[in-house]
C-alpha cells in the first residue's frame, strides 16, 4: 500500500471516529453518563438497556471525563462541554480532596468518601484533569493551580522515593508500580502545555529519567510493571509482567518528551518500546493488542482490552510523524491495524458505547461500557485528527 493510500485510509478513519464521538458518544455520556443532580460522571452504561451504573465513583474516572470533554471541545464538538466539565470538576474537588492535598480513592453518588486510602494511580489523573481545566477555563485557573500544587507538595512530602519517583504508601511498601509514574509523566507534560511553571518540567524530566534508567530493560527495550523498593524488577513471576498497551503508551510519551528535550536516546527507547509491543503483544489471529506478555515475550494474559488498541494507535502515529521511507510506511500500516482493532470494540456495541474486553476465543465479555475508556478513545481520536491535519 502506498503512503498516499495509507494516509487516505487514516483520514477516512479520522472522519468516522470523530463523527462517532460527536454524534453518538458525547451526547450519551453527557446525558445518561452524568448525574444530573450533582454533575458527577457515572461509572458505566449498560449495553443492554442504556441505563447508568449506580456503582460508587472512583477518583480517577472523574478527571479523565473532565479531560475528555475539554479535548472534545478543542476538536470542535459544539455540545456544552464547558458547563458539564466545570460541574464535574467542582464536585470532584469538593468530594475527594483530603487535608494533605492528596485525593481519596472512592466516593458515593452524594460525594461522601467511602474509601479514603491513598492510591498513587489516582493522583496523576487529578493533576491531568486540573492541567486541562486550567488551560481551557481561565476563570478556574487559579483554583486548579492551587489544587495541583498542593497535591504535588503532598506527594513529595509523604511519598517521594529517595532516588526518583514515588512510593505507593507511607510508610513505604513493595511493590513499586510503573503505571502511576507513566500517568504522572503524562500529567506533568500536560501542565507544561498549560504553562504551569518549571516544577512540572522538572517532574517530567525526573520521571522520564526513571524510565530510561530503571523501568526499561536496556537489553530488550521491555518495560516491566512491578519493582522492589530499589527500583529493581520485583522477584518472581510478578516481576516478569509486560503490558503491550503500556509499551505503546510509554512509547508515545517518550516520543513527546524526546521531541521537547532533543533527546535521541529517549526517541530510540520509544521505538524499541513500540517494536516489542507490535512484534510480541499483538495476537496474530485476533489482530488485537493483548493485555500481558512475559519478559521473554511468551504469552501471559491473552485477554484484549479496548484501551490497549487506542494506545497502539497513538504510538504508531507519533513515530510515523518523524519517520521516512519504509520505516514511515511500517508505522502507518501499524496505525491502520490499530484503527481496525479499535473499531472492532466499537462496532459490536450500541452507538456511543463500546466493548471493553475480548477473550481468547474472540468473543466479547458481556458487561457495561466503562466510563474510564472514554479518555483513551478521545485522546486517540484527537491524535489521529491532528496527524491527518498535518499529513
């Protein structure tokens, strides 16, 4: 397939996915997907009858949905994204924020905290949502900066690792996880975009150096998920876990950071991360990115989830952006494969919803569409739209 044909196919996909987002997904997730009393987002919507879940609200879902609406507005959606995002942001800050600046894990529909425990995974999404709100809603910028600064100070005061990154608890306990640090990097880069101050560039640099020196295996380019207290791979089976979706997501972030800092070593790392995910993390029969492989590239968890397909697409587009010749064609081809994989999860669900899990036999697991996936979809659709606009 020629480059022109590849770009035309990606352009057509961008039109399809943007239309699906604007016409089907966003109207549903800003009506059924929102508690019209409090303004908080629901956790899931049923694929059977289209009703909203009554499950308690997880901390990280709310700012992810706030981001999704703000990004949709940037992409040209004309719905009332600003009011919906602002109400949810206010509810989230009032419900989840703790005295030390960090955020609780779980609240009920009325905003009462059900689980006040610290989860490092929750905190980056709070920072991420605040960064986008600060950029898109100037009237809330001061409040967003204050909340983000207090959260970062709380992380550094109670959870900072003596080398780099953060502990999962106070007092420290194993394991350390790569995943929250990936999203902290994403949040730090978002605050850079929002011109939030030098502390965010410093945080991004610290986290990327952690990835380059500790998280990524220098021999094979694989990024493990679990580590001991010294940032060495966790002993035993758990320390062997590799997630292809995270290989792609880290590749996308490493490429962004490398482009900003003019760091060819990080760009090489991004390409190697992608190559591991594409070569060993995509099922040849189902043609989808699987959830987990082992550190010797052998199968581990063959289940495929929607989010992994969107991260595959983002990484392929990023690397295609500055590649040439056969290498560019390879990334473009991979991006098209990722589009097909992503659309597989959408086409088998009612309009505006999605399937989340595809089993080893190629059958989707029957469950509601989780709200948490919208963040992945919107980001991938945005990356595709911007790529096509530049191509």
